[in-house]
């Protein structure tokens, strides 16, 4: 599997069980929200500004840090 970063698509991120679980932990219900599937081909980097009103910077930073620390990425 390719390294997951903020350049990964939402679809790629959600395909990883660890990442999906972390996102669900930080933002309950988001991974089941149909609106997220509209952005499935966009990268995390592309949607960060679009979700700024709904998801705070601290949460985004936690997701990015989690991706950096993900075992598969080393």
C-alpha cells in the first residue's frame, strides 16, 4: 500500500481500517456520512479548507499526525 499522507484521497484514507477508525474516533459519524462520499476522489489537503467550519484545526492536525505515525508508512 502506498504511503498515506494529506495528498491521499479520502477513498484511500478510508480504505485503511486504522485511519478510518481514527477519523471515526475524532469525528464520530463522519465516515458514515454520505456527504463524505461526494469528496472521495479529493485529497485530504484539498478538502481541509472546505471543512474548516465543521472540523477544527486541532482535529485536522491530529489526523495528519496520525498519518505520519502510521506503521504502514514507515
